[in-house]
C-alpha cells in the first residue's frame, strides 16, 4: 500500500480505521500518531475533524471535508420546507394526568363519540392511536394514557406530541402525577390544555383546580393568564365537545404543518409480533405521505409495506402527515420511539437498516446514550451555550429552596442551568424517567435512592449525584459547567490472556487458543486485542470456551478458546485484555 499523497477526505463520524484507509496507511501507524498527539484511540472509534486535521498536518497532507448528508441518520437531518409545500396537518394529542382522574374514560368517550357519528366500522382495536374528525378537521389521539409512553418516547429522542391535555379531577385537585405531567409537558415544550374533569361529582371545585395550577404557571384566561381550561365530565360526555373544539383552536393558533408530497417519515408508537401477520407496528406519519408498497426503514429493520389499517380496521392506501396507521411487512419488530423513513428502493432501505443496526449495536456497546456530565457537555459544547438540566430532590423544603436558588445563581460564561424539578422526597423512578427523557442529572440532597431506583438509573444512563453540604454541591456543579469533572464510570481491566494458537473454523472465523495470564476473562466483557502494546481492535467476545464447553468465565492459569465478534485477524502473540465498566466514587 502506497501512502496517500493527495488531499484526504474527511467524512463526519468516520472511524480511525476508515481514516487510516483514506491515508492508505496501517491503522497502527495512525493510532501511534494519535498517541503522540495525546489521544488514545482504537481502530473502531470515531475521529473528529480537528484531530484528523492534526494528523494530516503531521503527514503534510491537506484535509477536505465531505459535506455528506448521511441517509442512515435520517432522523437527524433537518429538512427545509418551503411555505408553498406545507399544508395543515392534524395535531397529535397526548392525554396525561393523575391516576383515576379520567384519562382512559376521556379517550373512550371521544373514541365512541366518533364511531356513533357514523364513521365506518364498529369494532375498534387498540393500535396505540386513533383519529377524531369533525367538519373536515381531525385530531390524532395517542391512545396510551399515562406518562410512561410519553417519557419513554422522549428518552429515545422522539417527540410526537403537539398538545398535552392535562386531566385534573375537579373533586380531587392537583395531585403528584398532575405535577409530573406538567413537568413532562414543559420539558417537551408542549402547549397544555387543562381538562377539569368529573364536574358531575358533588365535591367538584373547578376554582380550586385553577387556583392550584397557578402555582405551575398555568393561569386560566379569565384570570388573566393564557391557559385554556375546559370543564367537563368524561363519564357523562358533557363538555367533551368543548374540549375537542379547544384542541382544534389551539392547533389552529400553533399552525401545525407538514409537506404531504414527500416520502413519509415519522415515529413508531407501538409494535408487536403478531402470530399470523408477523411484525406489526403503529407508525405516526410526521411528514410526507405513507403509501402501501413503500420501501421503509423502521428503526434498525426494514421492509415493504404490505398492509395499512387504522384502528377501525379500515384498509388504507395512503396516510397523510399527522396520522397514525398500523402496518405490516417489515422484517422485525421495532421499538416504540424508533424513527422511520421511506426510501425509493428496497435495496437502499435494506443497506440503511443494516448500517443503523450496526451503529446501534456499537452505541449500546460503548455505553449507550451519553448522559454523564462530561459527555453531556462534550455534546453541548458544539452549540453555543451549554445547558445543564437538573432535578433536585432533598429532605427538607428549606434546604431545597436554598440549593435551588444558589444553583440558579451559578454564573459560568456560556452555560445555563435549568432546574426541571425541585421537591421534597427521595429519588424515585419517576425522577429517573424525567431525567432520562430530558437529558437531566439528578441531585439528591440528604436523600439516597433505593437500590432498585439506582439500578434503573444505571440502565438508563442517568447520573445521580448525592450530597449533604450545599457548598460542595455548588462547587461540583460549577466545575462540571466548566467541563472539568472526571467521568462517573471508569473502565477496569479484569484480566489478560495470551494468544498461543489460532484455528480457522469455516463459516465461523478464527478461534484463538489462549492462556489466561492474569485475572479473569468473562464472556460478556469488553475486550481489546493488543499487538505489541497497540490496541488493534475493540469489541465483544462472540464465544468463550473451556475445551468444548461454553464458559461464563475463565480464570488465571487456565486455557480457553475465544472468538472476537466481527474480528478474525487474530495472531499468535496477541494479547486479549478484558475489562468492565465500574462506577467510581469521586
Ligand atoms: P385514569 O386512571 O386517569 O385513566 O382514570 P379512569 O378513566 O380509569 O377513571 C377512573 C374512575 O373515574 C373510573 O371509575 C371512571 O368511571 C371515573 N370517571 C372518569 N371520568 C369521570 C367523570 O367525568 N365523572 C365521574 N363521576 N366519574 C368519572
């Protein structure tokens, strides 16, 4: 291979290996160069443009950036639409509120009102969304009451809701989940319409509800505020029409639009594996028009749309933006919150879904979505101002107030703090899901999360920081804002093995016959392949065996057979190093 002499093309997100290929030099050379430049990297890690530029400078080469709009990252591309192309679309509404305040009843009332109004069909089936239409105007309702769906969706980066209807029972008033719903809606920047429900109850006191909600900046219009309040009874179907009208009115003001002429894209609302129909998904079309027969990428899977139907069982040929539809024809079950997009060719859809699957595996492996303080800042630093979102939980009101106001007064140039919630109590699962959905961290002041909550936080990569002195909290957050905190997790090497022999197994790849020289090698550990002290590859094991049997772990002094997932170029003398991620106390 003769080293490149001409200009080098930099592609966004390219790996060190790809970059080495561009330079026509061995990856190990580039890795060494990077080390000299103070960067430790492996072949399959991505290299940023600045670093690539430095390496090119070292070799006396010019670096040019390729303006790629990577089609496999379609949910990240922003599409500029001209005003002429856009038409109004139905608003997408989620109903939230405290348990037993009437969310399900309201969804049912609206659904059956629609059926009796003469829309075709009779038996409705749950597909996760349905549409209400009146006088040529439609509203799409997300048919899963409660907050879990909403937060899960946002945690995965999807935003599907245009308007939140907050149901508050007039005889019960603002309750804990009412507050949570408000937090969620505000974090998602969704307009809120308040439905004061159960007006038929003897103890109904709508004025009290209005009074209580002023505390959350939801002030009724007749009290000089901007929030729409509708008094109703979901059970008796009274005032529900007013609510629907108000939704349409808010939608008109907000002016939700989309371009129906494009290839469709949007988000998965629900999915399942049907015994007879195969993978089934309910898609919310957010832009473009979805057509039967379209080649589609959904999350990390793909296919051609075989059938499309709504919740009334109507077969559809085209689905306009702002509408949800149940589809079949994809090869695997996607996840709720996954993005989808239609492509011209099935072949293209297939390649793109494969790229996405591979990337998703890689991200999962490298620890999922960046959520630690530093990573958040590394991300935010690309924008102009950094924003740190915080949820504060504490033991007494006084200390929370003090902490909140001191946090708000921290002044670091180019950085802002947004306190999503500050309340008395221990750290709960709900705090974690709000944090996960909003990319926030949680500060516990004199409170500690239970082991279960800690586990959920870990799984969702939500950072929880515990303190008992205010100044220490402020000091840490200030440091964090300046981007100086150490990571919460550290990789810990747990063992090393030496490759003493290699065998090729047809179709499977290379098996490395190893001897564990120190510690322990664990089946699901992160492994690095070292050659002369340089990291050649980083990945997972695809197999760990003692003689012919699969092993969970193999300890020092024992021999074993290993295969590295997606890597076969293992040589005698290589060292395989296993490590795991461990939380470190600061
Ligand atoms: P969700 O937990 O918010 O989904 O609440 P549900 O819709 O399941 O309602 C809880 C209970 O309140 C049920 O027994 C409903 O029949 C009742 N309910 C709902 N809306 C009304 C209403 O407007 N008036 C009265 N009296 N009861 C209602």
